[in-house]
C-alpha cells in the first residue's frame, strides 16, 4: 500500500520537490528497483485476453516477459538497474497482510459471481485483484536477471528500506518504486513510473526528500509521523483525520503524542491499541542490507543460458530472446561513457538561463570595437 495519499499531498504542498524527466535523462545512473513492485506491475500489465500470460504448460510467464523487455529498455537508455527483493515482512505488517488476505477472499467471491453472470469487465477487474507475487515468481526473476548479467540484492526485510539505504550510501542514484514509503524510509530520491509500460507514455517522476521536508517545514521525524497519520502498512490511523488536517496537526503540535493530547478524541477516536511508536521506530531504524558488503556488477549476458531457460523451459520465441541478448550486449558497449556530473560537482547555484553580459559604455565600448586593449602599448613605442 505504501503511504495513502502522500504523492498528491506532496504535489499540493511541495510541488518544487517533484521533477519529471524522460528515461533518456538517466544515462549512466545506477538505480535500485523494488523488485516485488515491478513483478506485480508486470503480472497486472502483461496479459492476454484479460488473463496473465502463460506457456503451453499453464505456467505464468507475464513476470518474465516484463522483467526481460523492460530491463532491456533501461539498459538501452544507459541505466544500470539493480533489483532489490523483499525479505521477511516485519511483525508489524501482520495486520496489513491479514487485511490483504480478507480482500483476496472477497475478490474471489466477486470473481465467481462475475463469471457466473458473464460480466467480462468485472472478471478482468477481480482477476487483477487476485494477483499475488509468489516465491516462484521471485526465484524465476532472480534466475533471469543472473542470466542477463543484471545484479540483484536480497533485502533482509522490506525492499523499499534497503533501496533507501543504498541511495543514502551513494551506491545508487535513486530508489525506484510506486510505494511512497520509500520516502518515509528516508530515500534522498524516489522515482516512480520507471518500470511502467512504454505505451502509457508516463514521465518518470523524481521526489526529492530534502526539498519535501524543507518546503513543508517539517523534520524527518515529523514527516514520518505525518506518514503514519496518512496511513501506512504497520499500524492504524486516527479515523476522520485527512491529509490536510494531518499536516496542520503535525505542524502545530510537532508529534503524534502531542496531537493525541490536544485533539477531541470523541470526534477523532484514537485506536485502542495503536502501535504508532513501533511504526515510527521501524521507519527510523529499519532492518536493511549491509550496504558495505554490496558489490554491484553488471556482467555480459549468458545467451545460451537465456535461450535454455526462456525458450526451452518457458517457451518464449528464440529469435526474440536472441535479439534481446544482442541489445544487452550493444548497451554494454555504449555504457562506458560517464555522466558529466560524475566529474563535476553540480551545485545548482547557477540558473539554466543564459547569463547576459553587462553592457559596455563609452570609450571602453569604442576600444572593444577597434580591438584596442587597455593597458598595452603599440608595438615599437
């Protein structure tokens, strides 16, 4: 789920913290990608006749097609992706996972009713609600990435938290995920729409954390409390408090403890067992990968291995897989050129508008026209 309504709130209150770019702008960038979120997107988007893509044996292959072709698209644009896979969910997330199971059970009932009534639109809608990323999906994508020469990282807990840690350590430029809690975990830059379908023509959005808290006049701890009030995966919220009210309360009172002391709890009932302190601590000090031990390497693809796996086992078209492998190899040849900002520190202090030189007046202007230089004598004198 991420953080409910956070993207819109930032767009309303700190629009200067959001930048939009084309994928070509990220040439030479290393980017940590939330693997589970990407795989979920592929399972939802890569479909045939409203259903997930399958081979002749009835095995789902949507995730592999999406991972293969969209990763190649990134590589062709000079991006160096590293996928980060979820580890075990934190204990605090058990309530959210239980709610998801209940929603899935309800979706199964509604799907059966839609199938009985022959409602094609509802059948597709409820089918999508039943999509779940499994261990098999993850394992198959890890195998594919290894064969493509693309690195991946296994997070000990939440992938978004380890993505944020990699950005903070300078291992990568940004964390790419659709879940806004990457910002709550403190990622300096969060990217959205990087792995979206090219057909959607969505610009890539960058959210800059320091600019967000600066423009919203919040500390990191206050921003985390705001996210908890908006709604996160780890605890309940105070019913009746929306995004604007939550922002005003955090600015006025500074923290959730003071908010509870100062609001009308009959109008805004506080959950009986509210684990907001535990959620706050999880965002402040999450369990993340040991960034010092992470060694990111992008290798040559294993064409024979890709053909065996994707064509022999998963029944993809061999010509397409071999052509994709050629594109990976070609992208490696063009990726040796570095970015200018790897050589020069970008301070952001100069405007992109061309600076206008001050107008020269009087005799100095005349001397410029004649080519005379003040302070120098003519030759021979």
